[in-house]
C-alpha cells in the first residue's frame, strides 16, 4: 500500500517517522493527565487507554483521503485516547474535566450522541480534538460508555471490517439492538441516581434517629455503623486489658442479625441496648485472665449476639450456628461454641 502512495503522502509518512518519538511522548502525557485527573475527581471508569496510529494504519488513511492533509499536523487522530465509563452521565463529567485539562478544538470536535435522527439508533460517542501545551500535534479524545464501546466494536466488526454493504434486514436488527443498548445505558444511570438518593434518605433517617423507618440491609447497616452505636461498648471492653481496638468489617453480622429477627435498624439498636451490659460482663470473663492487648472492633457486636442467643435458650447449638455464620462451617466452631458456653455458664443471663 505504501508503494502506491503519491509523493505528497510519502512526505507525510516521512514526517510521521521523524515525529514518532514526540507522538509517543504526547500519548504518555495524555494518559498521565487523564489518570491523575480521574483519581483526583473520584471518577471510576472501566478503561483509560491511548495509542499512536501505526504507520500501516496511517498509510491506509492517506491512501483513502491523503489529499485532505497538507502536513502530518492536519491529521487530528494521529494520537488517540479513549475513556470508557460505566454510566452515561459520567461521560459528561469527564468531558467537563477534559475541557479544564486540554485546549479543545471545537470546530473539529463532535458529539455523535446528538447526531441521530428520532427514528434511528447507532454509534454514540463524544469526540474531542485537543491540544496539550508543549506539543505541536493535536490528539483525539473519545468518551463513551461500556455499552457504547461494545456497540462500536461490534458494529465495526460486522459492518465496517467486512467491506460490504449490510442488507437492510440485518441493519434493522442491528438498529433494534442498538436501541436496547441505549435504553440500558439510560436505565443504569437512572438506577444509580435513584440508589444514591435512597442512600441519602437513609443517612438522613439514621442521623435523625428514625431507625424504625429504615429496613435492615447491607447499605443501611453500614450507614447505621457510621454513627458508632458500638463504640462505647467496645471501649469499655478494651479497657479491661487496656487493649487496642483494630477496625474489622461487620458485614458478615448482617445474616446473624436477621436470624435474630432484626428487620429494621430500630430492631438492631434495641438489641444493642438490651444486651450491652451483659455483653460487657461476658467480656470480663473472657479477658480477665488473659493478657490480650489487641481486640477486634467486632468484639462488642459478637458478644451481644452471644448473649442474645444464650439468654433465649439457644445453647451450644445456637452458638455453633453463630460461628458457622461468621466463620464459615468448620469443625473448630464446635470448640469455640463449647468454650464460649463454658465462659458464660455462671453468668446471670444464662438459661
């Protein structure tokens, strides 16, 4: 293909070979700027990538429309970068970020999301042509969602790479699928927004003490723990041995609390208040003759669950189920249940 290029296109290829180190440097600089800005703004994406067009690819472009370019600098996608997001609204957030990072060539940039007719679907992407200070070449920045990226790749493979026109029947089916992808993109973003609003409402209810209005689930449990309902108990237990408290996740207690018939955060709060004194008493028997100086932040909630089980007559079987839920089924859980039962044997809450 390169041998078939005219002299003008051959000269552009010579420019490319000479500029290649600078183009590679631009690619790396763009990647670094994008990654740093995404992290700084707390934006999580699926892909950040960049490439310099290969000589073979450039030659193909020149063979097709080389007369359009006076010099290599006229080719706006000689360096290309792409950010692929989870959600459609993140495309606009990253676009705003890019406008702060780079000098945008608005005349050559295009928002393909706005080009579709009302009765058509298809390839969606936001394309910015950008400049970075210190570099003479422009680069193309593509912003799209994961589903838009999938559509572009499939459409390119089925429609573009084959080099033949797709019959109308197949195009109609492709357009229907594209429409489904657009609907899915919109729905994912809508669901995320609604979940964010739900979490804010839950946090407000928790902060205002309206715990009976909040159903117990993973999200609400974490919101509840943020107000520190177990802190006082944990510090009292740690003071027995002047121990240090190390943070530990409490997510695995969700199953246990539901098994103890806690359906709302109000139920959890009452459980803590009802059994915290006995939980502390149990801790004194557990730690009094030891020199443990590091305790898990789960100690308070674990002892509350133990006291609840034993005071309701659950016995060793109930303790075994507790440890199975927390640690996974293991023969060692029988030994733990036996040890815990013996530690609590003479305490007032036992039945």
